[in-house]
C-alpha cells in the first residue's frame, strides 16, 4: 500500500536554489564549526591553520562535496540506493553511507539535548548555575535529565523531517540560518571589544586574542608540526562539510535539475567556512581575554564549561550573550541533526518504499532507543575504554569514533575510487554542466577525485589510528 503511494508521487524537491544552499549549509554548520574549528586554529598557529584550511576547502573539500551532491542529483536516489544506480556492484557503498548517519544521529541527539538544557537554563535566567563546579558532569551523569532533554531535541527534528523537504527542512533552514548568522556576527563583534584584568593584574583584550587567531605563528614550526596541522585541517574540513554522511547525496537528490550545481556548492562552502571563521572570532578573543590561551579546549568542555564562565564574568549582559549563544548553538545543532535524520529517512523511503510518515516514525523510534543507551553510558552503563587514538571513551565517544574516524574516511575513499576509476569523473562533470554551465575547476576536479582525494582520505584514516600522534 505504502509502496504504491510512494511510487506514484514525484520526488520531493527544494523549491529554490537558495533553499537548497541554506539547507545544506544548515547541515554543514554544526557543532564542528563552533567547538572544534576555533580550538584547532588557536592550537595550530592561527593564520597558518586558516591558510591551509582555505586551500584544502577549495580543492579537497570542493571535490568531495560536489561529488556527493552530483551523485544525489544525478541518481535522484537516497544514499542507500544511489550507488547501486551508478554501478550495480557498488550497492555495498550505499549500505556504508546509510550506516554512518544511522550511528551518528542517536548520539548527536544526546548532545543536542545537552544544548537544550543549557538554553533553557539561560532562558530561565539561571545561567549562573551552569558555572558551578561539577554542573555539567552532574547533569550528564544523572539518570533522567539527559534523556528528557534528548526527547525534546529529537522531537524538534522529528517534526521538521515529518513535514517534509519543502515545508519542513527548507522552510526552517531559511528561518534559522540567517538568524544564526546574525547572532554569530553580533557576538564576534562584541567579543573583539572585551578587556579583562585577572587576579594577577594582567590585562588582556579581545583584540589581542584576535591577533593570535589571524596572524600566522611560525615560532617552533617544524616540518612534522606542519604535517600535523595539515592532518588537523583535513579532518576538520571533512567533518565540517558533512561529507560521507549520506547527507549531501540525500539533499542533492532534492535539488532541481535546472539549478546551477557548481555555484550552489561554492555557496555552501563559503557559508560553512565563513561561519567557522566567525565562530573563531567569537570564541578565541573572549576565551583569551579571560584566561589566556590556556583556556582554549575543544568539544563539550569548551561550550559547556569554559564559555559559561566567560559569560558569567560579563555580568548581566553576559547572561544575555549566553542565552543568544545557546540559541545559536541550538539552531546549528538542529539543522545538522535534521539533515542526518533525512539521510536515514530518505533511504527507507527509497529502499523499502515506506511513506515519509512511517519512515520518520519508525526510524526516530529506533534511534531514540539507541539515544537512551548513549545517555546511560554516563550512568548505569558507565565504563572506560581506551581508543586507538589515545582518548578514554564512553559509549558516545565510541559511536563518534567508529563513524567519524573509521567509517567516514572509508566511505570517502570508496566514493573516490568509484567515481575516479569505475564510473569515471565524466559522470559527475556531465551532471554539473548539464544545463551548459561552465565548470572552471574541471581539470582540478578530475585530478583531485582520481589521485589526491584518495591519498588525503587515507591520511585521515591513518591519523584515526593514532599514526601521527
Ligand atoms: N557538519 C557538521 C558539523 O560541522 O558539526 C557535522 C554533522 C554532524 C552534521 C552531525 C550532521 C550531524 F548530524
């Protein structure tokens, strides 16, 4: 019954090019931009990291992103089914690119739940409590609270994806992304104006922090350190553009055939990289003014522990900044989580011919059960596991490691082999230029996808095993 209904319907699509760009940028702009990019830039020599990141973005990032969007648009299929359509022997790659979002979504909802908790706490004018010693750990290790907030977050994603591509994903992205942009710009400007004198009488300013961020620091730069910086930038870029998560194939399949694919991909990259750079301008000067470079960390520690302390020290206005900051993080997290849920849902619709409603209901329920297990990883199911990259992990970190560090580079590598050597880059080039568009980076693209991208992805994979530690 479902299958008949589904087959008779035309495929969903984004109504406009800007709708597609904002939805894809919504996916790309996520926690990676906010909690990892600024930290890496501060750690990896400021301007040196930025420069390397930008070069990789217009070469490696561009080639990988345009490939996935073009695969989606050409096949008009979900990640699970698209690769088979390109080559019947490669359906296993579809399975891998379906498994990645399936692993990521449940734990991303848990992190989204943490953001919810902070946002509500600031909304209730209780921002101060988030700076109390042990607040964050106390919250994530409690039994019910993280599950409750995960439900709220997952429900938001559920509603948006349930409403569909046009009335859900596109409409919300068009509202949330411009607001997110404005908030980031506002906080970044404010951050630059900060000045703080600590207990030892040392005064530091936001502008000094900004110079650490932008000016290349060549002190102590050796060849091997440069290699580490390149590996950091590569991994960050790969994650930041939502590559190998099935997302861009799914979104590409909703892109109208008459839209300019190359131009849209450029715009997504500009948006994602722009927000990452602005996030650095927002976070590095603020953290520097209050605690020097030692205060910089990556991940949950930065946004849930360090930044609330910075907000508190700014008095009443700081609580307001804290509130709009967490609203902005929430928007970034929701638009990313929605994209990953859509990658899962579209796969079920195309493979099993389920209706959208059934696919969203079933897959959200399954994911929710896994989210509960992830939450309890800090409580009932607590254990410590040493990952090959040296990190001590709980359930959430293991999911994160398996998907980001192993499966995603493997999916990326296999995609390059399929496109570069089996179906040939011409397939993608033809899709990009199908309306007679000019493809300025065509030769670069072919070289990248055949030779350089596979090598760089292999480097990312090696780094995951701690080879470059
Ligand atoms: N591009 C996202 C980021 O930088 O945070 C990565 C992402 C993670 C996308 C999780 C979607 C998702 F569910």
